[in-house]
C-alpha cells in the first residue's frame, strides 16, 4: 500500500488500484493509529479510479505537512566525520575552533527517499 499527497487530494494505492480518499487533512490521515487497517477500511467504500495513476506521477506534494523532520540529510558517515573533527578541535582546547567549525559547516541538500 502506498499513500500519495497530491494537488487533487490524498491518493491510496493498493494492489495496483488507486483510490481518492475522502479525507483532505494529510496530517490527520498519516497520524492515525493503526493506519494500514484504517486505510483498508476506507478503500472498501471507495471506487478505484485508473486516471489517478497520472496524478501520482506528476502532481505530488511533499509527503510531510506539519510534522517535524529530524536528522534530515545526516548519515552515519557524515556524523562520524563531524565527531572526529569536533574531537580534534576540543583537543586544541579552543572555543574559537569549535565556533569556526559550527558556523562554517556545509548544510547538505535534503533528499526524500522511500
């Protein structure tokens, strides 16, 4: 099962069929407890619509709305490299070394992957 946030509304894909949800609040939908069972129940009352396939390919909205994004762009390797660099700075016992590294650090691009 897949869930799409689109300009037309929330689209549910299940077993190759596409359904337009009657719900419109993305946060309310994705934050429901027992989401999978709730979505299965919802699609029982909906008609499949093959035209929704093209919408899921071209009219997507971000898969988040009001939720917080934690650790975006951080990988184990990047974190390890930063920690090594930070330990080197603290060994110098210099506050300016720490501030130089934190102010001038590169901020990675955000990538959404499924």
